[in-house]
C-alpha cells in the first residue's frame, strides 16, 4: 500500500540532494514558499533560495553533513526550523528541512532517569 501521509502534514517538508537540488516539497512547503514559485522550485538549487550568510552556512552543511536547528519569529508566528542530512542505505543523500509553527511560549519538560 502506497500512501503519502507526509504530503498533508501541517508542517513544511523540503528535501534536497547533496548538491542542493530541491527534490521534494510537501503541500505545506509549497504554500510556505508560494511567492518564490511554490513547488516550481523543485529542480532548483536550494542555495539560490537563501541570502548571505545563510547561503554560505547551508553550503557548508551540505559538505559537512551537520544538523542545524533554530527558531524564528516572523509576522507574529514562531517556527522551529530543523535541517538535517538524510541517508539511504547509510549513504549520504542530501538534506531535509522541517519547518513547523510552534507556540510563542512552550512548555519544556526535563526528564531525569
């Protein structure tokens, strides 16, 4: 059975290969980047979608296979951005970016063993 559970998730999923070519955008990702071309961005290089210094940092991440996580606030909306390498059969294939809206104030739980 083939089902695309990730296509309509309420978070943006953008996938690129190890050279930065955008391979996939789910519905929310397309909507998030609508003014830049939405899903027409597929096939373009993700580096061309970022200004400096983010462009240089992302280029280094593509080479070093490192994870980057941060929050942003824009137009009264706070988001968690999580960029991490993805692998297939333990071979580095590129990056996935997850972008999800989070509450301005969030509970944080520290769990100790």
